[in-house]
C-alpha cells in the first residue's frame, strides 16, 4: 500500500497537471487576440490544487524558456506530491509527520509548512474580505482549495509541533 501511495500519488498529480497545462494551452490558442491573456479555468484549477508549488515556481522561474518552465513546474509538482505521500505514510504509521529524529531539523521541518499554511490562510481571508464577502460560486470554488490546504497544513504540522515542544519523540522514518 505504501509503495502505491508513494509512487502513484505523485504520478497521478503530474498527469493531472500536464492535462491542465495542455487544456490551458488550448484555451490560450482559442483566444489569440488578447494583449494580456487572462488565466484559463484549467490554470486556475492547477493553481488551486498545487498552490504550495505553483506560487514559488512562478515567482522563482518566471523567465525560463518555454519548455523548461513547464518541465520545472511538473518536476516540482511531482516532488511536492512525493513529499505529501511520505508525510501521509508517516501519519498513517505513527500519527506524526516526523521524518527526522534530530530535534532542530524536526522543528524546522514542522515550522516551514505550518507558517506557510498560516500565511496562505491569511491571504485567503484577506481575499474574501476584500471582495466584501460577495463572491460567485466559481470564485468560491477557487478559494476553497487554498483554504483547505492551509487548514490541513496548520492542523497536521501544528499537531507535530505540539509533540515536538512536549518532547514526545516519535521514531524517525526508516525508509
């Protein structure tokens, strides 16, 4: 089961991302006359599903040549979902996301996603309140996925932070 999860989840997410990138390309070719093209629904879904990866990749690699931009994004999505699979396996086995036994490294490992989830939740709340709590169903759908990401990150990594602080040491991963 763990091998299927570790390899299957990243593979399926990369295939989904590739499909959404192809759908975005079709959308952009169908609307050629725009000076500044708007984001397609496929690109919005890709951004919602893979938000923790898409935002840093878009900010760090905005000027890569055309095929390398997509290749970098797909590789980052695969690595991210592999990390998610490792975290899920660790959570299933020990009810912790601990992949390190060295306490300072473990605290850093827990604090980075926890703070990312808190910042993401703040951005989602700010976006919702800037719209005056009046959003259409399509806009609400694109706010739900990032909000869910932030809540899961805060809950799961907050739980492990409490365990770290209380010195409840879980064994390190043997993978």
